[in-house]
C-alpha cells in the first residue's frame, strides 16, 4: 500500500505563486504514475497535471503555461509549481498514485486565490 503526503497549499493573492509537494512512501514498484487533480466546491474533480509514460507531461488547458509538474530524482515526490494564480484556481488539490494495484489519493491541500 502507498501513502501520500501533500503539502504547500495556502492563501495567495491573484497573480501569486505556490508550490505543492506530494511524497509517496510504502511499497512502490516500477510502472506507476503520479498526477495532480483538483476539486472546487460544487464541481467534479479534474485532472490538473500528470506524468504520462516516458516522462511526458500532460496539463489541463486551463493551467497550461502557468503550472509545471516535476519530480525528484527518486521519482517518488512530485511537485506542482503554480504561477500566475487566478481566483478560479481555488480548489482542494489532490495527488494521485496509480499502479497495477489501483489508485491511491492524498488527503488534499487547500489552495485559495483571493485578494
């Protein structure tokens, strides 16, 4: 089983930046993927950014050019650098770990963009 610990959320003004972290621990085997999702009040959870196969990254259209997903050398910690934040980016951000056993989710971290 994999445990995910997220950090880095908070309150930021429009145009500001935040960096989220997600550390995975436990029984981790090769062939896994990690991604960031978010869920705003009253809305469905949506994909924000992900590592696809071969290290290729995917982004939601709404965050392209503003958000960057990255990972450490061990590939068990992923980051989400969020720049030029907008009020519509306000949501709970979740980290997801996927492998042959299924999906594991972090507890979520709140990001609020407001003046």
